[in-house]
C-alpha cells in the first residue's frame, strides 16, 4: 500500500517530501508523488488559448515533479504522476482510491508560521472528505539523513473514540519500531472571575481533569503492553497553558516524532471531521500531524 504525496503545481516545497520520505522509510513502502492540474480553462476561451493554457500548467506541474525527484534523490522508491481533475482535493481523492493509497501526505499552507501548520481551503476540504489518514508537514519541516519515525504521540481526549485511536497508534508504532506516547492538552486562562476565585475553581477542575486523564491513559498503556508486538511505551504527558499554543508547547517534542489526532465524534462515520479543539492542536503542533478518520478506527 503506497503513500500518496500531494504537491502544489504552483510552488516547490520540500517540507512535504521530507515527511513523506520519513514515513515511507518507516513503513517500508513506496511513494506516489503527484501534482493535480485543472482539467479545463477557467473561463471561456478559444481552442488555441485552451491548448496554450494546458501546456503552461502541465509544464509548471512537471517542473514541480522534477524538483520533487531531485529532493528525494532516489532515497525511497517513488513514482511521479501528473493528474488532471476539477480540483486538487478531488484529484487526490481519485488517485488515493484508484491506487489504494494507505495515506495522503500534504504540506502546510504558506500562511503558517515557520514550524507550524495552517490549512488552506483545498487541504481543509481534503481533511473533511478523506477516507484514509492524512499526514500534514509543518511549514519548513526537514529531516536529516535516513530519518525514520522515532515516536508516535496519540492525542487523547478521554473518549472511547480517542481510546481506539491510541490502540490504533500503538499498532502503527509497533510496526515501524517507534515508541508510543499519549498526550492530552487543556487551556486554563490566566485571569478568570472576581478576586481570583474563578481562576482557582478552573485550576481545581483542570487538576481533576488531568488526574482522570492520567488514570485512563495508564489503563490504556496497560492494554497496549499486552498487545502482540507492543511498542516501547513512552508514558503520558499533559500540556496545560493559558492558550492552545502554550498548552502544546508545554510538552517536549522530538524531531522524529509524529502526532496522531482522531476525528471528532460529531463527524460522519466514514469521514475526517476535526473538532474545534483538535483543529487548534493541529495548528500549533511543531511536529507532523496524522489525522485519522473514524472509518480507519472501525474494527469492521
């Protein structure tokens, strides 16, 4: 099962390629690297205009693919494909289904701060439509040498679906020889209520929440340890801050780490749907994120 790598035909970014190569080495699979170009001229035009526009877009897309081949440098098996579709999202979904891709790998929007993730309109639409996990590289992401995934951190919210995510992430971590860690995040404002009374109450609630999460995570890790081929366990971390950025930064992150986030329980069963908190964690993650649709967690 291959990894499908989506590149913008309008820009040359190495971040997504570094992530894709790390994932390919870790899973011992190959890459299908693609750029999706529009099928039709965006306005009424003569046949000559249409032909010239197609030639221009294809030449630009092929230049992006040539750049991708140079960045990968033959370090992982890769096929380079130019695909025509009505949109980038539709094209990636078509190819993922046609080629039985196990994951789609994309880069962050150029609007993201360096080292963080931002979703553009097409990538956001892809997350809401994909039936397979989608990996997102932070802007400027780079690896060194023959990097592989060293640790998988599963985001845990204390729900049954996020518990399933942890068990799924454990299987992945074990299969690629990576350690497994559980992480949860919470925001506690610095100022709340009169004379600090509200703040004290919120801290008490946060402390109780953290204790409950720790207890549930400990039980989950015990279940993981009993799995065949169980990965090395790297414990549980809880990030708390007055903003989502500081909560995520409250946790230590490794350069060879990926954060696995599950879909919201509000989402359709066969689709990715990020809840508001998950979206904030993704946006502030300093490491690549893999968003897993609920369908992928279904034992059936």
